[in-house]
C-alpha cells in the first residue's frame, strides 16, 4: 500500500506541473465524496466546501487565461510559483500516510517534480509550439495539457501502478524519438 501511495503522490505532483488547480480540485472532490483518498490534518482542509469552491473558480480562470494569446505567457509566469507549490501540497498530502517520509521531504519532492514538469512545459514545449505554429498551436496544446493533467490525476488516484508504467513507457518513447532525431536529422 505504501508503494501505491508514493506512486499516486508522484503522479499527482507531476500533473500539477501542467495545471495547478485541476489535480488539487480532483483530490478535494475525491476526498470529499469517496473513500479512495483520506486526507489527514492539515491536508483534510482541501475537502472543505470553500476550498473546493475556490479551486473550481481558479480552475476556470486558468482554463481561459491559458487560451488567450499574451495572457497565457503572463499566466505561465504566475504559475511558475503556484504549480510547484501545488505539487508540494499534493505530494505531501498523498504520501503523508507513510510515516517514514518526513513531511518537509515530501513537499520538496513534490515541488521538484511539479517544478520540473512546469519548467519543461514553459521553457521548452510552449516556446517551440509558439515558434513553429506562430502561436496558433498554443490553444490546442493548452487543451491537451488540461486533458493530460485531468487524466494523470484520475489515474494517479485510481491506478497508480498503471500510471507509473505509462510514464516510464512514455519517457522511453521520448528518449527514443530524441535519439532517432539526433542520428537522422531528416526524420521527425
């Protein structure tokens, strides 16, 4: 059970790197309405109605802000601080049932995971999409990021082992594609 909680914590904090509020809202709703997640104090505050309301509002604001040209860049700058914090909260809240992991260490791990995902997204993926599509590709990519954040969050809660296998296979595929591109630059 401890391994599943750790895998869940990794998946939730990674999804926060794509969108801070979706995984927080999903965890809050799942904790509020099911027994799949039982949040200990102080993390149980996530399941309160007012926090759920605030997270829902912030999810809507971020959804639209990320789809408007120029506003999406400002949003990414603001999210540079929020997404790692959300990942830290999600990792600590998910892994807290494991008494062997210090809460500060849990938060640092979550911060690094979500911060790494956010950095890859905002420093590499989004600029490449903007440069290659003249900005037209940003809205579909943003929708894809929201979809992936939602799916990874659900899978992290429901099937963390499947998510870990999927993430490993995806990483292998990405490295294979990068290696192939370096060996033969004409292939894409």
